C-alpha cells in the first residue's frame, strides 16, 4: 500500500478555513448503517441524505423510459482517435466501442448500460452511455452533492478493457476540446480490479490561457478506494462541490478532499453536467482480451442531488484534519508523469478507503477502513 506524503502546509491551510461542510470520517468502532429508499434495493449511508442537505433533484429510474434530463450517447460512424485524453463524448464515453441507444435500457427500477461484443466480429464492441449535457446541469452557487448508486460491470480476472465511469464536465462549450475548467471524475474503475478512482483533472494554465497544450499544463489529483462486492452489490459514489472545494465520498464516507488552494488555480464556477458510461478499451484500460467476458451490465439504481441548507451542521476541525487529501503526479517526484498526455500515466494512488474486516482509527490523511459488505 502507498501512504500519502504530506507537509504541514495543507494542515495549516485547513485549520484556517472557515467551512460549513457537514462531512465526517469513519470513527473507531463505527459500523455502516443500512436503510431502504422507497422500497428499492438496500443501501449503505447516503451522502445526499445527511442532516442539513435537502433533496433537489433525482432519478430513481422507475419509469418506462428515460426522463427529459437524459440523452443516450451515440458514437459517430467514424470516431477518430479513441485514445485521445480530451475529445467528444462519443469518443471519451465509449472509447473502442460504439455507443448506441439500444445499449441503454430501463428495467426493474434500474438504468442498465450494456456492453457487448459483436457476434460477427470479435474485435468490435458496443456499449451504452447517457448524459445530461444540454438538458440538466448544476452550479456551485450553493454547495451541492451528487450521488450515484451503482453496481459496476465486469468481474475480477475477466474484465480487461472494461471502464465504467460517473463523471462531470463544465457546460461551457469547450469541454470536448480542452479541460480548461476541469473534469470531475466521481468514480472510474478499469479492468474489474475493484479499485474506484476519485479524480479531478485540470489545466494549470487556466484561466490565463484557453485550450493550452495538454502535455504541458495538464494536472490531476487522485485517490483510490478498494471495494469488496463492487460487481455484486450497489455502492454510492458521490461528490460535494462548493466554490472552494470538491469532496469525494463512497457509501457516505469521505475518501478525498480537495480544497481549491491545493490546485494553485481557482475552481471553475460554470455549471457542470453528468455522464454515466461504460467505455471499452482506450489508453488506460487497454483493449479487451479473449478472456474478457461479454456481455456485461453497468446497473445504476439512482442519481440524487442535494443542496446544503442554511442550518447544516458545521464541520468539526478534528474531522477536517482526518480527511484524505488526494495526491498529484508531482508529489511522486516525476515530471514525466505530471506532464504525460496519457491518462494512464497520471492515475496514481494517494489515499485509500479499504474494505476490510475490522475498523481502525484512521491516521490523518491516510487510510480509512470499512467493514466488508453486510448481508
């Protein structure tokens, strides 16, 4: 396991912040509580239902067709370079596969994104993706939380090339050309390894330059969460966003806290839209192998958005100090990693929330442990 290195500077900054977040790390001896939502599948603690957060919008996928906030992603016949780190959603949400509306369906209160191999051509794949682009977006004028409950596709040892993701882009007209205002990756997993990545991508050149050279200015801050039963059970992957921070949580527990000062550039305040997808292949995951099992399904139980109320409880300083801080490629000490054009090279672990059998007090800015999935 890799433990994050950190200096006193982030702690001094965090102590000086006047914050009203209602985040809390796992406490020693504390177990996860389960509860149901409107008779749906049992879930762990929801980040969007904590005290002080009011439900603003959601989709439980209980209708016969997608609501008017969603649109299926459709790939063009000629996709172009599917390994490019920044491109149109028809490429970045699909990669080697072609996204088709027929690979998106609603069934038994679930949104299902199907990934499959062409029966006539073993090197050709189809997959499903949906987006709220142009239909629904969210601003950070008041802090909000975005929560997605999902059972991820694939299985360990038989999922090379499978790349599910829940992510957000700025609705600024530039997000398919450059990452000027950042990319919020709520969750990504590659090759069915059980590791959920929580990452923020950004351009160090913004806001001074528009669409500057990716290789020179691209940065990312990332954390990794190892999960049990990600393919057999639903987990909630979530973020909280405000004007001065982005915080990531899994099953209601903070796994990555990103204050804007850590970036040395301001956070964008453009509204962001949501993408839910399963890419196949691409530079990071690599292409499927003969052992990759198709078809496979990415099942989303709900998407919920909550806004912070004026009476939300304030965050305790001791909780703030124990929040995991994501780490960038710069922290590893390799300029090549920090400047790489390949997303695969910039994904590095920083903080871990590892699903284990026992609960232990979390060391500041390092590891939090959760119990194995309850039955």
